[in-house]
C-alpha cells in the first residue's frame, strides 16, 4: 500500500496514467466537521469499499460523547493496516508515499509534504513525513487522503488515527475491491440487407477512477457468440470501446437480443476480479432484410423436332455471397414456338430458390425469360447407282435418290443433285456421294440436307497400253536393260508399274524379262527382249618424261582409263626408261584383262634436257697493290661431280685499280650439260697514297712562306707531282689551317685532301722615343718618337705620345703606347723621362 498527499505538496513524483495508476481527487467539495463542541474522537472514510486506483478520503474529528478528543493544531498519526491474512501483491508502485504499515503524520491546519524517512531523523520531535490537513484550517478536524494500491486488492483494511498530544485514538474498517463497470452496446445502423456490413460497438465505463477498463468483451446474438476481443479499439478517461464488424453472420429477419458482455480480468487462483467487475449491456434489435438476386439462364441448342420443349437449362445466380448454398429449381422451360430459328424466346416458369441459405435471398419474379436456338433438322438421302469399268473419272450412271427423316405431316421434297465416286480408281464397294441437291416444299425451312449422302458401287480394272524395246550399244560400264512405256486410258504415264527385267553392264549383254503391274486400275502383262553390249576402247593417256638430266633413270607415265574413269591395269611402260640427255619416241602396249576393252598400242615421246652445271664464281675484291689478280670458281654436276676443267678463268686477270665485269665460259665434255657463260665482277680498289705535310712556322718578315710535303705510292714511287701546296702560301702574321689537295694521275690512287697548319708570328716593331729637358716657358711640351717595321716601313701612326705632354715644372716618367694597325706587329709600351725646369 502506498500513500500520497494532495495539497501544498513539495514533491509529487507524479507518473503518466497507466493501468492501476492513482487518480487524485480534489477535496474542495468534501464537508469537514467542526472542532466544536468537544466530543469523542472518531475516524471516518468517505465510503467503505474501494477499487484499486481510487482515492480514500480519511477524516478525523470529534463526535458527541465522552472520550479523548483531538485538539486544534494537533499532530495526528495516521496508519492503514491489513486485518486479513492475504499476502501483498508483488511490485507496488514506488516512490509515491509510505508503503505497507508505515505511518504518516498530519498537523491540523499546518504542514507541508516532504520526503518520508521513516523516523524523526531531523531531531525536531516530528516525523519527517509531513502531510497537510486538506482543509488547511486549525479546527481539530483533520482530513487527509490515501491511494488504494493493487497489493491490497480485496483486502480487509483498518485505518487508525492517533493524536500525538491528546492521546485520542479512533479506528475505521473498510475494504479494497474491484471497480464496477457498465456496458452499452450500439450498432452502426438498425437495419441492413443480408450481406451488408454492420458494426456493433461496446462501450465499457468504470464506475470510479479514470483508468480505462481492461478485460474481454463478448458480442452475442441471443445465445450465439459472434466474437470475443481482448484488445480495445480505443480508450478514454475511465472508458474503453470494443467493436465487431459482421455481414453474413446475421441471417435474414429481426435480431432482438443482441448484447455485449464485459468480463474483467480475474485472479487465476482465486477467481477474484483484479481490476474491473463484469457487466452486461442491455439488448438491442437489428433487422436484416433478404438480398435480392439476379437470375439468368442458358439452354441447349436443339434440332427441329416439331415441339417447343427446351432442354439443358443452366441457371446462373448473380449476387450470392460465398460460401452460401443457394440455387434454383423451375417447373417448365419452353420455346415461343416449334419452328427453327436463332435467338428464339425461351420462358422458365415456377422459378424458386433452394439451398441452406435460401431464406437470406429473394428473386424479383418466379418467371425468367432468355433465348435459345432451334436448328434445322438434317435429312439424308437414300441413294443407288450402277457399277462401271475404270475410265479415269468419278461420274456415275443409273442414279436413284429419295429423302429420309421428314417428320409427318411436313411437306418436303428433293430437287437436283449429282452422284460421284469418292475417287476414279477401280475397286469394289467404292463410296459414292450425292451432293448439290436442294429441298423443296412448304416446310423446307425447318430442315437442312446433309452435306454428303453416300452409297457404294464397283469400278472394274482396265487394260493399259504397254511398249517394250531391247538395247544395243558399246560398253560404257553402265547397266543397260530394256526400255518401254505403259499408258493408261486417259493417256497417263503408267511406267512406274513397268518392271523392265535384268540390266547388264559388261559385254556381251543378255536377255531382259519384263512385266507390268497395273496396280489399282489396270490388268497385269509381261514379255522379253535382247540386250547387246560390244567392247569399248580404253582411254590411254601417256605423258613422256620431260626433265633435265639428273643422273637418274626416268620413264614416261601413263594411265589406261575405262568409261567410268576407272583405272585399268595392262599398260607396259618399261620400254620408256632412259637416263642420259636426249629425245626418245617409245611404243607402249595396253593389254585388257577385264574383257570389256580392246587391246591397243600408243607412242609416247620423252625428252631429257641437258642440265645446267652449277657454276660458282667469286670475283677478286682488293686494293691496288701493283700485282696481277683474277677471279676463282668451280663447275659442279647434278651428282656433285667436278666439271671445273671446262671452265676458263683467264679472262678475269687484272692488275690496275678498276671494276671489271668478265664473262667466264663453261664448255661441257660429257654431253649431259649445257655450254654456258657467266659473268663475274672483280674490283681492285684505288689505294691511298701516303701524304706527308709540314706546315711553316716563323716570325713575320714581310716575305711569303708555304708548307712542304710529299706523296708516295704503294711501291714507294714518288707521287708528289700531284700534290698542290700553293694554297699554303702566306705573308702576313697569323695561324692558317690549309687544305692541301692530292690529285692522282695514275688511276691507281684515291684523290684526297689533307689539312696542314702554318703559323707566322707577329714581329716586334722598332720603337724610338726621345724625351725633353727644357726651361719652363708656360708652353706645352711633348716627347718625340718613331715606330719602324722589319722592312723599314714607318709605323709611327700607331705611336701615342699624348701621355708625354706637360706644361708645369716637373720631372715626368711617361709610358708611350704603340698599337699596331697592320696585324703583323705586337702592340707594346715604352717609358720615357721628361723634365721642365
């Protein structure tokens, strides 16, 4: 059991509403008793039975009579205890107030809600759980509240109030029970057609508290259970709703005792209600009207029989709800009249619904109309015709045709028609068909003539025209026999039925016995003719040997071929064997061994041409050395034999430089090789002459100088006459790289170029400078001098004396600069002493 005070509290620990949650009630409207006159102490509860989740209002006051009394402003000790032997439920709501038999304290008119510590831990003489007096007035009447928890469900309880100062004590017994409920059943509509959906809703309301009732709702149609549901569709403050939607469950008619039963959850051991008590709704009435069905039907087509009766009726109902068992029966089904026609009106009468669920449905009428077809009755023809001999046609004669199957007293006749055999072939009992006839008479529209009417007759076999001839010819390896033809009465080719007897391929032939099988339409016949075959000429194909001498024996080749291209033995080619070069005409003999070919002879020409000896020549390739050289070579036969004795290489001998194309002659002495010539190229390349050059090195002296040199041949001969040194001639100072040309005049040496370096160094010019020694006269004075070249030429223009010019008194040591402008002299300086006194 847990406790919680409602007003002026400092700590609420309030939780969201849940099953069995506690709901606080305002105490404002409750009547609290006055503290006067002085009476005996009492404690009361606002009622004696409570459901879990309800709030019990406990009031202590004084009542008329003697005894201890509560005083104004007194601290009162409250406690609720169990007076039965029931065990507490497991799992009470926590943190909402004192639990079990723990006490709580209320001061008349004062106090505030603080945490309960179970004792006076603060040491102020007052318990640390302080609950307010609900009326907050000092009047010796104290009202407080207590929440009923599920752990005390169905318990017997005692509340005790004890005054701390007055010593007054009062008690009051009460109990903890489940909440009463009421159930109301409503429907979405009071009337429905069978199969329409209707929803029934049960609303369950708790008699006390705000918790939504939980449990199971059963929906009943009288004593028939329609369904039971545990989970509500929706919940509200103190209410829950359940609903059920039905259609085919409610059959046709009034349902005056529809009700809902709410069953609250119960203890599985004791059966006591845990939270909410059961309740049953008042009955309501719901009326279901029959569902109207649409019916249609089909009938079998029938052949005209002179009556209006319809058969094969199949009725289809539209609108029946699965799996309802509903069908129809009827009394009669008749066509509008008996005549043949399409889409004729058919009427069903006495149509009635049958089946288990038939009362839930209705039909608009007991008579139905539809359509059906009466087809014309097919009549046959009784037919007879005459037999005939095969003539290749299907025509008949002697035709007699009469109708069968006309219903009396109908008037129907037969006009026209043709009778034909099924095919033109001979045979017994052949099918004859009668077609093309038409019906006549006033009742012909109710009939039709069978498309084919038949009888049987015979067609006898005819004699064919047969012509057969023998064969005479030369053997060609093909089989030969008689030839012939067979012709029918219509001129048709019957040769397929002609067996011409044996065929012969080899000479001399034989006799062919023939026969004719007429098959279906013609009679059989036979006879014999001669087959004559004479010997053929074999085709002899001879090819003489045409080749070049190779030292081997060769002969002609050939074949003897028969008329089918077959190879024939009997050809003797041994007389055509030869090995040496030459032309040969040989006679080859063919002797037949098959008996089909004539013996014969034929000439063949063979030729063995002279071979080419293998001439291998190697020209001389070298550099001119003053000696004679020639090519080398060999001549080799087809068997590798040496034929070099027939080769003349003397024409290839040469000494001087040059390129030589020489023709070497080969002359055969064996008779098997061709005389031949072959060119060979020899090359004697020009030699390099030895060129020795020495450049001039000296100082400029105004004269011309050039390099010196020699050219020497491979035999030490002097070739210097071809050396041109004129390009090396120079006078002025400088370094020269000159290209000297060597031009050969013998034809055996390469013309060539070679560079040579010559150097003419610059000379020193002769510099003469004369200083001055004069008295100061205020004028400028300059030293004098000359520059002279190696040839005595005046170079003074390059002498700069300006540095020696002075005016003031003094002794001067001046440097005179010589700058050459010819390129042949070195630039230089020279010092000179000057004085002005």
